C-alpha cells in the first residue's frame, strides 16, 4: 500500500487572488501546508498539484515537487485526480490524500486519521473527517462548510448554511460540525470520482464532495479532536498567525521536514 498526499493550489480564487502565495509568519501559505503534510507518518510522496509557472517557481524555491495539471479543472478534487494519475497512484491499494492548499495549520494527525478511515476496511473508498465548530461565527460564515454525519460516522450532507436548525432545540442538544478539508481516496476510486458528471447540489453549494452524496456513494467520516483553520479571505490570515505562535508543529518541526 502506497500513500500520496496531493496539495492542489491555483492563483485564480475569486475570493482571494494569489492566495496560495500569501505570506504567513514569513512563509508562503502553500509551504506551510507542504511542511505539515511532510510530517504525517507513513507517506510515500507529497506533491503540489498546480497549473501556473508562478506557483511552480515558488514550489521549487522551498523544495517541493510540483506536478503541472490542466488549467481547466473546475474543482480541486479533479486536479488532485489528474496529479495522482500522472504519478501512477490509480490502484485500489493506493491511498491518495487531498490536503487543501489553504489549510496552513492543518494538524498532521488529521491527515493520518483520515487515511485510517479508508484503510480500516476494504470496502471504504473515501473519507472526510469533521470537527466541532467552536466559534459560533462560523455558523453564519458561508466560507465554512457545515457537515451532518450519521450515527455510523458517514457524511449525510455538506452545506454552507447553519445546520441542524436549532430553533426548537429547547434542551440545547445540537452539536455543530464543519468539514475538515482533508479527504482520502482509494486510487482507483478517485479516478472514477473525477469522471462522474458534476451534480446539481454540488454546483448549487459549490462543494465537490456532494457529487458523491448525490450519487449515493458513502463517505466515511468521524469527529476529529484537532482543529483546523482554513484561509478563505485575507481576514483569516491574522487568525492563523496567532495560532502559529503556540503551534506545536511550527518552527523546528518544519526544518526537520526538509529533504
């Protein structure tokens, strides 16, 4: 069994142009993601999936391997699938992990936990963890993708709206979750996923994992005890820099991840 981590990154985000190269604590955002991905255990390769020379040059500067992909991909998962195909990670026993390029403080254990959800059973084809929402402002932040999971730890739905509706929750039972932007796939299934037509809810919500839910394809999940902090807008950068001040993986661990 081989494991490939692919970090998709492109400059054309309408929410935050040139976001991957944004400097955070003196380091480009995608280098943070790369260094932290390198710290995950039992990984064979970590690569960037890109489509612009400017990003390629940045990757070369901090020593990351970059795979050039097509410029016309509409989703990050489809870009990851192309990179995995180019590198030959297309077998059922291969594990391909998509670590989004705007997750500069992703905890390495989240990557490991997501992979474990796929490898623990041979019939599991993909996994996407969730985490408890601890900041109530996330509920009304459309950039944060909320999640509903089943009692058997499968994703039931992903949405940019606050769910579940708690207007009648007199006893305050509701627990709110959001999607963790780390997804793991079996190599052959990722290629099948990328060939599926985009679906109505996927296009409405702007969430590519809904393509699987609409096709009745199970997504294994679970509640991660580790918190992530995506960078969706420039306003998220100071928050990330504050997290890095006490982050256990920043600094010496980054230096150990080189080479």
